[in-house]
C-alpha cells in the first residue's frame, strides 16, 4: 500500500490527488509535517506541481461543479483526521456518479464531507464575531486566536472588505502563522508567539479596558444565565476575548 506525502499546501494536495486517483492501493494521504511512518505502507513524497493541480481544479470545475471544488478546499482547511484521504474518496465518487451525488446526503462519504463543511463554516461565523483587535500603532491592529480549523485563508476577503483602511495582523496561535494586510493585499506568513510578544511589548492601547467596561456595563447580575451565555459565546473563544477575562 502507498501513502502519499505532500508539502501541506492546497496545490500539493491536488498534486497528490492527481497521482493517487488511479492508484488502487492507497493507504493514506498525509502532510509531510505530520506523517508518522508505519509498517503497512510505502511513503511516496509528491512535490507540489502547479500544472497538475490546475488540471485537477479545471477538471472539477468543468465536469462537476464549483460546489464540489469548494468542498475539497474546505476539507483541506478542516484539518480533521483523514480529511485528505476523504477528499480523494469524495473526488472519485463525484467523478463516477456526477456532481448530483452531492444531493445524496445519506451517502457515508457525502455525509462526512458535509459534516466537515458545516464545522469549518460554522466556526468561521464565530471567528468573525469573536475576533478582537488591539492597536499597535497608527492604523495598525493586532488580533490573536486559535481556531480548530485553518480559518486564515477564509478570513482574507472578509477582513479586506471590513477593515479596508487599517493595517492588520491576525495571528493564528495554533498554527504559528499570521495574516498580514497592508491596505493593498494580504499574505499569510510564519509568525510565532515570540513575534507577537515583541509586537505587544510597547503597545499602549486602551481598547482592552474599553471592552471590559462595555461588558460590565451591559451585564445584569440578577439575570445571569451561564448556560445560555455559553451557547452564544463558547468558552473556547474566551481566552482571546478581553471582556471575559
């Protein structure tokens, strides 16, 4: 059995799909950084090839649907266990049955794909509402979070539209990377907790205090309902929300 290893990029994943599609003995598809060797499979490292990735992307969009392509991308961003192998199974299923198979919600592969899609997009909605910025300098703002799924690529268009006149640094603490927006374009770069600490060392922003005072002002102690509050403001986001600290 063969295990296909790729560099962690979406182009790399599509390249792995290109070579694994007709392989009848696929054990798994893994990112090189997280691969654990085993005795059951032979690892095959597949370098990202833009032409192969484009062939897969063009074929899916032309012969299947944009919805199918979006599902493959959301599966990749979900980073759920075996999500990359699930993507290959989903790709094979759609090409054999047609794009209409996406309506068969009872199918085990479609059900898992739809579940991953829901988790990623549901968390994205939460992130948009719970992301908190503090000012580092003139028109420069910093935010930190640690989502379950890789949300930075999905946040780009939202942040560029919502904060078009502000320079942004959005730090994904879990993946040690950050989205940088300079008023014209965005890029995702490596970014560690030490980099963040260095930036925040000389920050003199009272936004955090304002968040806390606002939270206290709207709070009614006699009507405290922690369970209901947790439904609208999950505990896993509160570490990065100054008003709850």
